[in-house]
């Protein structure tokens, strides 16, 4: 499966400008039917808490992703701001080549340090979809710090895990280390897209990556805008899991066999 990581300096609260930028970057990429295109968290607005401005109430941000999937014949993943019952939702969407929704995931872990929890509610379920011969799980930015989420995706059958993000450069080393850890511990490919540039509050280093199931780097972007491409081999993931089946030996956590006993 060929993957295209679309990394760019997201224009602050400017959906039309960001859609144009995505189109421009993908025009230079070798996108073909059956590929996977991944955009950052809140791809159209940046990580804004100004929901009255950024919420996708008219559906245009989601419609752009669906239309991009139809025009390219690829699956497309990107993040939007959606309205919830009480608070907003930081949502990752995946669309297929007929424009159908393959998966919808609401970020389970709002970023309390950045006051996200004041505006956004956390989701309550994992989400996967099948594409390119792989079962793929969705996650968003701060989720990366919580390995139990990825273990739950593994339990749901995920062989690859997508992370879409607006991850600040101040914690760049955490980003890179945790991406590799999530791949190694779950013996899964990790497909991670971060933004670059700056918003009114923070700077971002990019560093989008595709990490193989053994922890090897299959593709890397630095700070520059661009569409970075890589091949993820479904057979390679499965062969590694069969050759070194550590993933089967987990005992603690969702579905595990160890429980706490009271004395």
C-alpha cells in the first residue's frame, strides 16, 4: 500500500487556503487509485479552540476529504472540528474512493495542558477500517502518549495505526520516540502526519513519519512542506508478527488475564 503524508504550514482558521495548499502539494505527488492520503489533525483550521469559527457546521471540511478520495481513487484521512451534544469533538475521518465514510473517530484524550478539555469532549471508542490489504486504526495527536489506546486497536485487529497531529516542536523528541515505541510494541506500521510552520501560539517541526512494524523508518519528512510517500507492505507486517509473535503474549490491559486483587 502506497501512503502519502501531506505535511504543511496550516493557515490559521482559513479552510479555503488550506484546501488549496493540500491540492497544490498533492499535484506533485504520484497519487494513484488504491493509495492512502493522510492530512494533519484539524487540517483546515489548525489547532484552534475557537469552535464558533472552526466547527465544520456546513460540512465543507469533510466534503473536501470525500471529494479528494473520489477524484484520486485513494482513501483519504484528515481531521476536522465537529459539534457534539455538549462540547466540540476533535474528529478524524477516513473516506473511500466513492466518497463513502470508512471510519470516524473522536479523539479520546483531549490535551488538558493546552486547555482542549475545556472545549472538546473525549471520544469513547476506537475506530478501524480496512484498506490496501491492512486493517488500520485511527488516533489523534495527544492520544500518542497513551499506549493502552493502541493496545485496544491491536485487540481490534489493527495492523497499521494512523496518528494525525498538531504536535509542537518543543516536544519533538517525545513525538519521534513515541511513534517508534507504538510501532515496536504493537508490531504494527505507524503512519504519522504532523503539521509544520507556526500558528499564533506555537511552532511545529513537521517530522511526519512512516514507521514499519519492526520499528524501522520507512519514510520521513523534516520541516519542509510536501507530500512524502512510502510503501507499507501488508505481508511484511504479518510475516514479522508470525516470525516474532510477541504481540500475542500481552497479559495486562484490555482483554488481558491479569487483574488487581484486594488484600
